[in-house]
């Protein structure tokens, strides 16, 4: 049985687009009303199925399979990354590594302007990449308060720095999946938008905190921070892999700032308020700090190696592509049948890399099997309902796309013609502001952005990337993030004050992105990356198999050496601590 999409179920294209927008509007309303994501996703799926069947004439069997296929795609591709990342983060909390990492940053300088850059920007980007879901805002704003920052400034500064590629790049992966665009191409395009804001961000933060005079006094470290963070972010997004963009940028900037601040400190130490700051009384050895950071260094090495084309092609030879017979070549869109395959690629998944890194971390810190199983179980429980909700929303996106709803809305939005690039970031901004999630926003909007761009004649990767970038600058005003910041800084009940502070900054960044996207569409077209879609195993992948195998062997050897080295460092520290405790007892 074959079925052809109906793009205009009503004679009026505006009425068709209005009806097609009902599922998106309903989802936004439920999430804005604080309905839990899995309930909102399920209710939206019911509404979408009703519109697809009764308005667009889609057979029930195809509607059910479309949403099921979308949900499974999200579960396999995104769920494994989310689970592994949260498992690794919980492990670092259990072993106390996260406290050593934060202390190592706090001990670099006592100047609040520079601590803001190290904690809010660098540590915030690091945690946002590895943990996500406003974890970074909660942790970093709490640290700033402990260091003596005024709570309102701590909350606002950490919210403003939440401009990122998201939790392990999942939002961009989602955008690529739902828009049928190579996710690396989306990463490259985002990497030619957000790094410009990242370069300006250190100046912006210090100006908010200390004013123009205070900013001039530390302009040199601000410049060093901006260049290093934006430069590494651009390089990683374009040439390495999207899942560790902010991790690499944060770690590299921290290292550069540490060496820089060893030789340069401001003449006058500046504090945001006259209170005593908190600093650890006991000194922590360099080997302890290195041991705390090394598992993340190992993870970074893993992911960098996984991103090399020979290694990716080698791992892709083990990927299984299963044709979904009920959907494959059954739905006709624009006169062509849609090919539908389910890709099972566990080996090449970034989630596998992160999980292996977590196991190595457990070995270094001698975490027993029972504790590992307990932590993994906690991660599963914490993620189960959010992941179900995200999978349901991705199912909604696929159903809207294959039923013709996305095409109906794209036809109307395309009437903006030449001004379309300026509207692309605004759609992403609205999506994140209302839903509180860049994953949800990209899931719903990416295909709409891609289809609209193709109708008007723009490269769809530009509008899809702009959707994410616009959403990134809306995270600072999302209710979820503001709630996390208010709780961590003791400002419960003052969320409206935080919102009023961050809204102005969010709107400024959004305006900048609209102007930048417009320039990239017309003046700087050479910034748009070239890309192609590859499905299945090609002869080129097989030719790279041997070379990729060698690279993996070299990487595993390096990781093994680092793991043994870190384990020995940890053992020496334990012996030294035991000796110190005996001396104190005597």
C-alpha cells in the first residue's frame, strides 16, 4: 500500500498551515504549563495522530509506524549518549572528583572578575557539555555564591554563559536526524555562528560584573580567554566532533588561563561585594588534581580518535541497517517514495566512548561493581521519563514530517522569501523559551526550517543551524534554567528578577544572530559548509578499515598508559594521606 502526502488539505494554504501548527502549539502550551515532558509528549502524539488521520488522510497504520520509528530512532541515537554521560557524571560525584576539579579552578585567582570567567564560563561549559539539563547552572552559581559573589549576579552570570552546543551535542544530533542533514554539517555551521558570541562573552560577563573601569583593568586575560575559548570551539565544531566541542574549549581555556595567571595578576584584587570568600584550608597536590581530570582527558582522547574518518568508516562497517518494510518506499513525498531504514550503530556511537571512559574511571578510583550498578541504576531512573518524553516528541516530529504537516507550514513561512534567514534564529529562540529544551526545539523546528529554506532557495543547513543558535541564547531565560539558578543561589521566589536581568541580554544576542544569519545567507555564503548524505556501507569505508583499526590500537594503547599512570598517582596520594593522618594523630 502506497500513500501520497497531502500538503494542502484545505483550499486555503494559510488555513492548512494553521491546522498543521496545532500539534506544535499544543506541545508548547503543555510544556509552558509545567506538564511533565513524558505526559506532554504522549498527549501531543495523540493530537498529532488525530490531525494526521482525520485532516491529512494518513492511514492509521502508517501514522502509528511513523511515530514508532521516530521514537526508536531517538531512543537508540540519543538515549545511549544521555545514559552514558549521566553515568560518568554521577561517578565523578561519587568519587569526589568534581570537588577537586572545582577547587583547582578556585585556587587559580582570588579576583572575582577572573573567577567568573573560570567558573561561570569554563566550568559551566564543561559541565553543560557533560551533564546538561541545567546542571551546570546549578553547580556553578552555587560555587560563585560560596566564593563571595552576590547571589543575583551569580545566577545571572551563569545563566548568560549557558550558550553552548548542548548536552554532549545531543541537540545538534537531534537537528540532524529530524532534518535529514548530516549532523556534522550542522555542527560546522553552528561552529561558524556561536564562536563569535563566545569571543564576546568574556568581555560581556566582566562588564556586567565590574563595569567599564573594572573591565579595562583585566582586558588582557579577558582577550586571552575569549580567543582561546572561541578558537577551540570553532576548531572542534568544524574538524573534530560535536559531542565534545565545549569540553575541549573549556579545558583548553582553563589550561591557557592557568599558565597565563601564573605570570599575570591584576594590581588590585576585585570582589563583587565586601564579604569573606571561601577557600579550602588544605592544600591539594598536583597529582591529585591531575588524577581528577585524567578520566575526562581519556574520554576526550577517545572521542577525538572516534571522530577520525578512518576510524568512523571502520566502525561503520559494523553498523546494521534494517529496512522498515511497513514504511520503506510506502510514503510518497514530492513525487518520490521515502526510504526508511533503522540504523543500529552501537560501536560508532559516542555513548559507547563515554561509557568506556566511565569504566576506566571506576578502575582508577577502585569503585566496586555493586556501586557501579547502583550508579547506573540511578542514571536509568533519572533519565527514564525524560528520555521517554524526548522519544515521544521525536515521534511527533517524524509523524508531522511524513504526514505533510511540516510541508504545509513551510509553504506559508516561505512567503517571507528573502527575509527568511532573519526569522530562523527567532523560531529556535521561541522554541527553547517555551519548552525549556533545545532538544525539543530542534526536534520540532529543524525539519520545518529545512523545508522552508529549500522552498525559498537557501541552503537548509544555515536555517537549521540558526535554529539551534537562536535556541542557545534563549536558555538563559528558560523557566527550567532560571529555577535551577534560583534554587542554587537561595533566590527562590525571585525568579522574576532573574528573568528581567537575563531577558535584555538574550534579546541582544538574538538580534546579533539574526543579523549574522542574514549576512551568511547573502554576503558570506562561503561560510556555509558543503555536505552530503551517506546511507549504508560504501566501498570507501571498507578501504579505510585497516587504517582505522591501526588508529584504534594506538589510541587504546595511549589510554591504557594514561589509566595506569593515573591509578599509580591515586595510590601515592592515598598513601600520603594515610601518613599525614598518622602524624596528626600522634
